[in-house]
C-alpha cells in the first residue's frame, strides 16, 4: 500500500517536472515568438497612435519629429490568389517574392508585416490594386532633419512596447524624456505616452560646427577621444560633441558611437584649473596682484625627492603671468600658500568628484580623493590639474563660474517640456550657488593675456575678446604617468558671443603636443566659423505659441520673402524645394499659402 | 516536523499575495474603486483559513471517521440544494456553483472533495478492499452522486479533480486493477457524452488541440494565457506590468494567476513556485508517513491523508497544466495563490486534517509509551 502511495506521488512529481520543462520551453525558447505575437495583436487590435513629440533646438529649429507613414500588413487567411499578391507586392517594394509568398500562405497566422513606413503616395497606389487581405496601419517614422548632427544628445528611437514603429527612445534625450515624448498609443484602455514637445538649449549650428571640427581633428591627430562642450553663463548646454561619434544613420544605433563621452569619460584636466585656484587665492588674500614668484624651471615638492618641472624656466614671474604662461612652479607655490584644506573646499564647491545633476541619461562622478588621503605631493599635483579626474561637462561648468559673476549651477540641456495643449509640464529652474566674489578683473585680464601672448596664442581671433586657458595633462597608466600620452585642452570664453567653449583632445598623436597647439587651434576653428557667419547670435530659447504651432503645419505666404526664409521654414520637413528662376525674392509659390505642406514646394524667384 | 509545513505554507502565501495584488489591483479599481479590494478580501480568507486549519488540526481524525456518512450526505444535500433552488444559489457566467447565504457565498463543490475523500477512506476502513465491483456499489453511488451534481453545475474541472483523486485512492488500497480499468472505461463513455453534449465544452477541446485555428474566437483564451507566459521570458516583465504588455487575462486573479506570475516574474518566478509546491507536497507526505509509523494499520488515516495531499497536488498540476496549454481549458484554483474564499478555506482545512493525523498519532504513541512504563 505504501509503495503505491509513493509511486503515485512520484508520478505527480514527474508530471510537474514535465510541465516545468514545458513552461521553460515556452518562456525561454519561444519567448521571442510570443513577444512578437503580443505586439502583433496590439497593433492589429484597436490601438492607434498619435505622433511622438518633437525636439527643438534653442532657435526653434526642429531636431526630431515624427512623420506620418503607413505600414502594410496581411492577413494570410483572407488573402486570395497569394501568388498574384506576392508578385505585385514584390514589384512594388522590391521585396523577395518567395519569402513574401511564404508569409502570405502561412495560414496559421493572421498578421504578417509586409512593409513598414511607406508614404501616402505609395499607399494610395497599393490601395488602388484592391488586393484582398492587405491592410494598412498608420505609423510614424522618426525624422532627424540634421541627420547625425547632435545625435549623441538627441538620441535615436526604436519600436515601442506596444509594437509601433519609432516610438521608444534608445539613447540621449529621446530616452531620457521618453515618458513625455512617447506618442500616445491607446491599447485596451491603457494610454501610453504624452506626446509632449521638448525644447532644448542646444544650438544645432554650434553643434554642427563643433562636430565637424572634431572630425577634422581626427584626420590630423588620430586622437583616442575628443570633446567639445559649449556652455553659456546660464549654464545651458549650447553644444556637446564627443568623438567617436556616429557618422551615418546606422551608427546612430551603436552604443559605442552614441556614448556622449563629454558626460561620461573622466580625465585629469591639467592646467585649465589654474585660473580657478588663482581666483581663490586672490579672494583668500594669500596672493596679491603685485606678487612675484621665482621659477627656476622646476620645484622640489619633497626636498631632494619629488620634483615637478615647468614648461620652461620663467625666472621671476608676475602672479598674473603664472596663468598667462601656465607656470607650474608659480601655480604650485600659490597652491601651497592656500593649503590643502582651502583647495579641497574650493574643489568641492566647484562640484569635482560628483555628478553635475545634468538632465541627461546619466553621467559620471569624476574622481576627487578624500582630503584625508591628501599629502604634500597631492597639493602640488592638484594645483596643476593632476591627481583628480573630471568629465568635460564638470570642468567647463567649474570654469564658467568665472563668467557668471562667481556663481555656479547645474547645467541643463532641456529648457522646457510642453504638453500638446500648450501647458508647460517641466521647466528648467536653476538654483545658483556662490563660489567666488563677482570681481573677476584680475583673472579675466590674466586669461585674456593667455590668448594674446601666452600659451593659447593660436586661439586668437581678430575682433573678438577671448579669455582662455590651455591645459596639457599627462596620462596616468598602471605604472605612474606615461610619456607621450597627454590629454590636451583649451577653455575659451568669447565675450561677444557670451559662450564658453571647452575643447578636450585625449591622446592626440604627433610631436610637440600641447593644449596650446592642438586644442586652442580647434577652438579657433570653431569660433571663427561661427563668427564669420554674421547672422549668428545666440538667442534665448524660442517657444512658439499655440497659434504658431498651427502655422507650422500650413504653408505661409512667402511672397516678398527671401529664399532664405523659405529654406528656414522647410528645416525639419521632408518637403522638397524646387526653385524656378534666379534671384532672392519669392514672387510666386505652389501650393498656395494656407494649404498643407506636401512632398514638394515650388517657388519662383526674381 | 509540523512547523516545517507552517513555514512553507507561509512562504507560498506571502509569495502568492504579492502576485495576487499585482494581478488584481486594476480590477479592484475598476470594480470597487479600491486597488487592494481583492487583496484584503483574500487576506481575510487566509486568516479564516488559518484559524480553521488550527482548529481542524486539533480534532481527532476519528471524529471525521465517525461522521463520514453524515458528512458526505451533507455534501450531497448542499449540491442538491444548489441544483434545485435558484433562490439560494448564485450563477456566474452560466455556471451555478455558489450557495448564497445572505451576503456570503460558498462553493459546495469545494466541500464535496473533502467529504468524498473522508467517506472513501471511511468506507475502505470499514468494509476492506472489495474484490468485485458489486461489493462497492454503495461507495460508487455516493461518489458518483457528488461527481454528477458537480458536473451538472457545470464544473468540469472540480469534477475531474474529484474523479482523479478517487481513482488514485482505489488503486492505492489495491482494488483489483481490472475493476479500476472497467470503471475507467465507463467513465470515459460518460465523459464523451458529457463533453459532446455542449458545444462550449467541445470548443474548449478543439481550442486545446489547435488554438490557432480560430485564434480570435475560441482559441483566444488559450493563446492569451500562453502569450502571457511566453512574454515573461526568463526574468519577467516586472510586478504589476503584465496587462501593459499582453492585456488583461480572463480570470486574471483567480484561475489565470499562474500566467500572471509567469509573465511578471518570468521562468525564475515559476521555478521558485514549483520549488515551494514540491516542498509542500513532499513535507506533507513525509509528515503523514512519519505519523503512520507511530500508528500502524490505520487505514482511514492513511487513505484520507493521502487523499487530502492528492486534492492539493492534483489542483496544482491541473491548474498549471491548463495555464500552459497542456490540458484543455477548465477553471480550477491554484492552491494558496488564486483568489477565492471557499477554495482557500478548504485547502487550509485539508492541510489541517493532515496536521491532526500527525498530532494525534503522537498523542496515542505517547499514551502507549506511558502504559508500557
């Protein structure tokens, strides 16, 4: 009797194990199939979507929007004459006829995708064929009018949870604000997404120039990495470019290329920290403008043991010129006068070693050792920007405090998020903290002289007032600092533009590498190109009002306007412009003002 | 040894409540404006069940042996009332399964399983093992009546559990195999008639065999459950997020709770559940065997105890097998996980019964030892 009880229990165990294995098969090996099926059902069902929100740059140019498209699917059960249907479809979309036929004859399925995101014209053409069992679903394709420009920041999109095309943020702002941007999909009473618009502080033009300069720098210096961050005194990120970067649409889906290194990669900044320490020393009264330092070309930090050398023998040098010529000996002497406590408290105030609270999909902390671990050598090292590590955004934020009356705040990329009804859902609200007193005269003079006659001469541009500082930091390897490997950088603030630029090049290859040679020249390239474009000026973020939104979808009356206005209005659309005649002023247009934008816009100019 | 059962039971219940909450909060809001409505109701039933289990564990099993005929008669009586009187019954989705007493509802079929097991054990203990079918007609009649009324409700699932457990018990007490086989054949004929007598049951069989044939019609339910399970993958989509990806399942917080668990916690969560159940059944069985060591030759305790374990084990197997589509669709609760008052209460009582066997075996062996001294 007992044996039989045991046996039955064993049968139960065996059956349960069987079910467990079967469940494993369904959950693990068939997982993808069921996920696809669930998506199919959701799309096939009553779900619909409205387009994902748009992303704008600070001048109201569209960086990302979703254009209406149609996706074709078939219900194999309803398809009649599958051979004919397959033939027509394959001709139309250049698809493999055999594969198509296999899909169309799979009677086990009632939903198969044929082609996603076709245009309205294509749809109308297909519809005219009146094929049975072929259906359409409205979907939206994400379009980035500026291509790969700024994509590390803007991001990319993919298929969303429900199964709709291009509605899930994969990188950058698209990911960060996905909750707000997501197009509304209604699936069984559950609505996803709010389809809000995001207004960024980016200036796509500055971004474009910065990226081009980084690309060109690679041809020359073959650097491992490079960053350009542009901040204004309100700590808004105007541009942030990082090498390596995506160079075509395909690469916009590679995590390796889409990583915004300027927020994530840490490095020892080098001499660019000197103005900050100098200002602090002035403020604390340990150094005065009239002070002079003697630089024999080296300094023993630990007598007889640890020597830090200078770029050259500066002999007697003015306090200001310590910055101008980036004198290590002078900087170290100033730092030693301040003492480690003061240095550490300055660095904490400047936010080194902690996140800047940037509104992005994460950033790195940087490295600042605890003061308890500092020794004499640390004070000296820190004074010349070694022994601690920062991200590019951290460094430029700290430096910008010298140009925002001594106050510092968290940087931001997003200005505001606006709902479909025009309500502002999120708005950047800055909290400033004071680091320095507002009197910047002496520091500004010193930094101006860096560009005029100091280490950053290559950054000079006629007609512009530039405050700069170079940095050349040695890179630490496993066995101390490595020879020939540098992180070179240049920070420059252009008074006329009201912008601070921070250019960093990690491990450029070549001879005589220095911040003044590599990074300052790149800075000059960027600024010169922006300056040459007379029209260029940084505007405050422009948020179109509700009525203007309406206008956005309608063609305005271009008569009397210049061709440039037309081009401007067409940015962010895939409307093709056809220009007749020669000249600048528009005399005639087709379609007429007030109608909606179509595939083409023709204008006649005189 | 008994505390092991308490620990395992507590773990299963805690695990189940988490899943129940995640499976029922939206339904709670929709129907009652209260996300924790089902959770709180279930908690109350768990408290009642626990109390019932503790009470039953202190009742000498011989009490049940004595009252077995009255118990099974009472069960038939309840089922009969349910059958004849619409006034005292509640019909949901075409099945009249609930007795209504004021605002309280109870499922007599849940009680019937308990009563039938007790009566079967009582019968074998009293009359021994019959050699011929003729000799066990009275037992067959009593069990048959219970099964018949349950099938009439209709409640195919509970009927199946009852019949499966009864057959297992017959085999265990060594009713000649040819007799069991002939009874099984008769049952098969009845089942065939039963299933083909309604298109709805026939459709369920069809949907089981090939759910894709009409996947928006009868196969919908089957596919939906499997989709939810498959969607879960290895680690699941996260608690409370099943509906977001797959949509609300039919009987989400009761019969389909396994699919919700599988979707939200993935295969990892499923394996954990299986481990819990294996431990529960194994420790119940070992507890029963350990108590019978102390009390040799106790046919009633042995058969009834095993019967209780089988009820729970068969429920677990049937429910999960239905959820993953191995068996045709039928509504059965998953012990200690599904929402439902009567079923939860009865599962507790069934465990309480095994605890009672253990407790009183100890008492009697202690007594014996004392006498020997």
